[in-house]
């Protein structure tokens, strides 16, 4: 027996299993027509949202599942903007680089597993080291929390997952995910994913080449209006679908990209606390399985969930009469 909560706040007990509607917050589309990178960008912006942004290996798997035909390469939305300042990123998706003036005197090269730091004595260039770590563990060690676990005293230099580049996504997102297969060729400023390779690794190509391409549809939207939680809920239901639900890490990363552009320190989510049943629930009937709470969670009446638009983008509890921007799901 399990408990479900309907979008009209009616509680019901269903024997056997929980039923709820799950929808993806973004959808990839493979377009077989061959175009230059700029033509592909124009097509995607007209027909969908933009050329594909890829945030992690889960996205890569979804992307490749959409491809059909016998083409070997397809454009994604990454291009080299040499007119912008090089930006530092961590290799591990979801870890954001904070420029606090730290001077990086020693370069550590490690791999990050889910719980362990592994030191690899083989000598590789940075791209090959990243590939090795992702193939055998999780990623190159990324973020100050992981660096705190690194203890080396042999005087050698080791790679870490910190890099900087001028590559930017077509939709302006700050995704730091890079999936290069080889050292980049000079002069080629647009990225393709190789469809004939198992993991779809990327290489840079001439932007004037003719290739098929991947677009994406965004099923969430940031509303830059300040409303209470209930006002935000009815706005989303009247104009779109619902206040957004987040059920896994991939959706968290997608929503936090939109939250970064908010004009308030927090954005409302479709997360509500039930005093009657003493637990949190998503108004779209999704189960609160995945959680990203900050340390202090208040289980009080008249509380709703919001996301921090800066920092670690964790969820926080707020009095639902406070006013913030909010994020709606479109379908």
C-alpha cells in the first residue's frame, strides 16, 4: 500500500503500487537534413528551442538513442567563441567553479569514484586522463571538497578536472560538460558528436561542413514575476502545466540552469509540505524520491519549497506568502 497526492490535494490510498505522471523536462530531436552549423542553429530555434545542449553522460545516451540513419557525425550546440574570455570549469557535471582568487600552484591528477579518490600513475594528456577516469571511475577529481581529500607528497604533477576554454553553448547555458575524443584541431570552431562511436565522443569540425544535427525542446520556463507560492501555482496551471517537479539529478541540473537567470534569490518549485500527513510532496503527483535539501529543512505548516538561485542551487523551505520568481513545466 502506498500514498499518492493528487494535484487537487485529494489524498488516496492505492493498493499495490503508486501511479503518477512523469514527463521529461527536455527532449532531443535528431534532424537528418544536412546543414551548416549556423543553418542548423537557425532551424532548431525556429522549430524547437535551440541546438542541443549536453550536460552529462545521461544526456549523451539520450542523444544517441534519438539518432537514425547512416550518418557518422551530427552537430551539437557547442561552438568556439574566440571573442569571449576563457572561463574556468570543473570536469565533473554539476560542480561549479568559484573564482575566489586561489592560486593553483600544484596540479593534481586523480580520478573521482563515488566514494574514493584514485591516483593513476600512467602519464596522459588532460583529455585522455579525463576519458580514462570517465571510462573506469566517475571523472577527474573536481571541486574543493574532493581536492581536500587529495594527499600527495611525492613532488610530481597530477591532473585535476579543472580546465578553461572559450567554447560556449548555443542557448547560453553554462554547462561545463565536455566529451572530446581527441586533441582539438586548430581553426575548427564547431562541435559534432560521432554517431559511429559507442559513447558519441565529440570532435571539432569546420562550421561550414554539412551535417545532420540535434535540437532540443525545453519543457520548463522561468517566470520573472514575483508571486506567492499559491499565486505561482495557479499561474503555471492557467498558462502552462504546473509548477516544476524535480525527480532526479539530471532534472535538477536542467532546472538550476534556468534558475540562474532569476531576479530573486530563490525560485518557487512545485514542492509543498502537508501538515496533515507530515511529509513533503510534489504538486504534480511525483514522489519525492530524489532530494536536494539544504541542511535546514523546516517541517512547518504553510511552508513550500524553493531553489536557491546561486551557490549550490539547493532546495530551501520558505513561508508560502513570500514572493519569488518561479519555474513552470510546459507539459
